[in-house]
C-alpha cells in the first residue's frame, strides 16, 4: 500500500495490465479493495479507459456498482472521463451497472452525461429518465 492506500492491484488497473490484475487477484488481492478515498481498482480502470483491466476485474468478481467516498460508481467515473469514448460505458452497462445511482450530490451517470452535453455518451442512456 502507498500513502493513498493504493495497492499493486490499483496500479495494474490504472495501467490496463489485465495479466497483472489476474495474477494479483489469484494471489489473494481483493478485486474490491479501496484506497483512502474509496476508489476500487474498477473505479481507476474506468477513469483511465482501461478496458482490458476492467473486464478482467469484472470477470474476477469486482463489484460493478462499488461506491467511493463521493458516492460515485465506476459508471459515473467512466462517464466523467469518457472524452467521447463509449466503450467503458458499454462494458459497465453490459455487466449491470446502474445508470440511475445518485452520488453524494444527487447526480447520476445519466444526469452527468446530459449535463456535460456529450452526445456520444448520452446516447447510451436514451430512454432513461
């Protein structure tokens, strides 16, 4: 663990190293370990658009709707950091991520997509209110 409470698994997720994610979990690291702000490896993979690591984490039992200390799920983090790239959002939604989960300020991933006016992202939430 470093001073932010991040483990090697957090860093493997950040760098999209799916093989290392798999190895570390096989050796006993929890896929839902959280740092000092409640970010799990899946939050960090979602932040960095690390698709391979995110898929490995989910395959190995990571909680798709883990909540950090701000009340944000990995889907919220993915929407915020999408930069018009929908693949992480698609992955998380395909694994059951809740697009209507409200964070600590009452914002949802759907609301955030609309707020930032990103059509490429908002289209993945059409039909949701």
